[in-house]
C-alpha cells in the first residue's frame, strides 16, 4: 500500500514509531481501525465485528474495557490522591500485594511491582543472584521471557536475539521437559535459578508431563538454586487456577506475573517472592530501595490490579476458563478431526493451541514446502490472515510457528466458541481442498518477505 493512501494515524505512526509494523499489517490485510472493544468483541470502523481469540497475548482475561475496571480507574483519578511521590508509602500497593500473595499461596509472601513482564523477569534474575550469590541461569528451549537484555538472555529462539548481543553470560539452555539435563546443570552449583514457564506459551502451548515441574522443583532445592515460574501468560485464571502452578501442586520460590493484572488498561506486573529472598535483597536500611522503578507502585496501576482481581473472583472466571476451555477443545477436536494437517488440539483452561503439521498428500506437500522455504512463519501467518478475513483475531506462537494460539478473554460465551470453531474449520477445509488458498498465500508470502 502506498504511503499516500494511509490514514493520518497510520502516517504518523509509520513516520515516528515503526514503519515496518504498518507495512506488515497492510500486507496481511489486518490494518483496520477499531472504534470500540467490549468483552471478546472488537468493532471495526467499517461496521464489521471481530472476535478476539488472542486477548493481546493474555492481557484481556477480564474482557476488553470491563465496566467495573473502567469505573474503578475513573474513581481513582477523581480522588486526586498522592501518586508517585516516591517519598511516601503508596496507598494501594500493600493491599494488592496481600491479595496476590493470598491467591498464590505457598511461601510467596512478598510482591515486587513492575510495569511489564520483562521487567519482572529482570527483577527475578537480580533477586535470584542476590539470594544465592551465584550468577548462572537455566532456561528452556522455545522459552519466551521477554525482550530486555536479561530476559533475552533466557530466550529459547535465536530469532529474537540476533544483533542484540552480547547478552548475559552463564545462561544455559536445556530442553523443556528434560530432567537429566536440568540435573546435570544444577549439580555444578553455578546456577542461581531455573526459570521456566509453567506451560510454555510462545513455545507452542506446551503442557509439561505430569511430574516434570515437581521434580524440577525438587532438583532446584537439592542443589540450592531457585525455582522461578514465569506465569506472565498463564497467571490470573487463564488456565483455570489463579496460577497454572496450582494445577501441578508446585511451591515456587518466585513467580513472575504481568499482562492480565492490568485489566487490559494500565500496565502492571508483579514478582511474588518468599520472605527469605526479600531479606537477601532488601537486607538493611541502606538497601531499602536497592531495586525499584519509578512507575511500579503507582495508584492507577494498583487500582487496575485490585479491580481486575475483583472481577476475576466475583465473576468466577477461573471456573469459566475450565468449563468453556473444555467445551472449546472438544468442539475443536470434533471439527478438525480427520484433517491431515491438524496434528493436535491441546490446552488447559482457555490457554489452548492447535498444532499443524506438513501435509501427507504430495500436491499439498509441495506447496507447504515452498511456503516453508520462503519463511518458516509464513504458513501460520496465512492462517491468521484467513481467519481475520472471517472476523477472528488470533496469532501463531512466537517460538513455534506451526501452533495457532487460541486464548480468548475468559468472559467468552459458548455461542462465540461455536462461531470461532465454525470459521476455523472453514479455513482448515480450504487449506486441504482449495488450490486458491495456496496460490494466493504463496503470492502474499513472497510480498511479505520482500517488504
Ligand atoms: C511468558 C512471558 N514472559 C514474559 C513476557 C514479557 O512480557 P512483557 O512483554 O510485558 O515485557 C512475555 C511476553 O509475551 C511472556 O509471554
């Protein structure tokens, strides 16, 4: 699309923020203006409605613009309270910390607030080093913990790192699910922590085998390393429990949270930690603010967190994630059964994925391989684009391009499940039967790569 036909908003964004993002959205035909977003629905300026099955990567657990969260934020602004004085005890941080620790349970008795998931991972790295006196960190293949330098050092895919090194030394990558490699690394006693997503998100919605994380936790304890869970995507009832860790009976040393705590409106994250770790970091009066950040405990963010917890709890969205998630997977399994390119439908609560695979038929295989040669992410991106044409917003996983992420707001209705499944089945059918899907997609793929 020529720059002349872009709207004024696009033009300014392209000129002053990120031109490549606008170009990519244009090529994928996903660059549309929205005028209103509510629950699981996004209303486009042209009158069309889009169902959100991405949730801003698990930000919108409570649905878009939940009226109770919006009203709590308005009240917070109206009260003209003390904000970011940096010289008082912030009004609401203690209450939010208490509620987070109560919901998480176990030995997590302190909360450190942040403004993003990456910032939480950075804090967890520093806290683990301070507590153990060790520098090394263990992470897993396909892991995604954020894009700041420390978090990027724990990235399980080269794509995101390229050009940004050198990153942290002593970061050891091991396969997700492999206890032998973990034990071998931990036994060197060089590592401050094993940092792992309870269920891998960008890695392809990978649910660990029963016992893996339990045994990983035991190994960490044995060798004096901290067991740190990244629940940036899986937290806040996404999988049914407050933390996905609660499905597995885990007792982590730290948990990193972010995304959905914001209510989709005000950036806020938290690292939950044990008293022992807190005492190692903030060990004296002199170190009272040894790790902090300007915005982290601001009232608007804390109010967003409190109102979000109120909505999640009072609307029973954890139970809803379990029941609607089960219904969704059953519907998907039935609708997609028999399609050679659908490998698996999996998930927990409303954290689901549909994994695709190379087709068996020779004709389809040739097109699929041509696609893969252009770019390994291109097949998934075409799927996303076709779904968007049908009025469904979704994405493929960032570190496994053959897995379509299915993570709608937890307020999703059963009728919206039916609509999604019907539309996905239609797109999957066209992939298997229509040559036009492949020819159009190949043309588009070439254009995307040349952008
Ligand atoms: C599991 C996980 N950890 C950390 C992050 C980083 O969070 P943020 O983008 O808020 O920095 C992400 C982002 O998607 C994530 O998925």
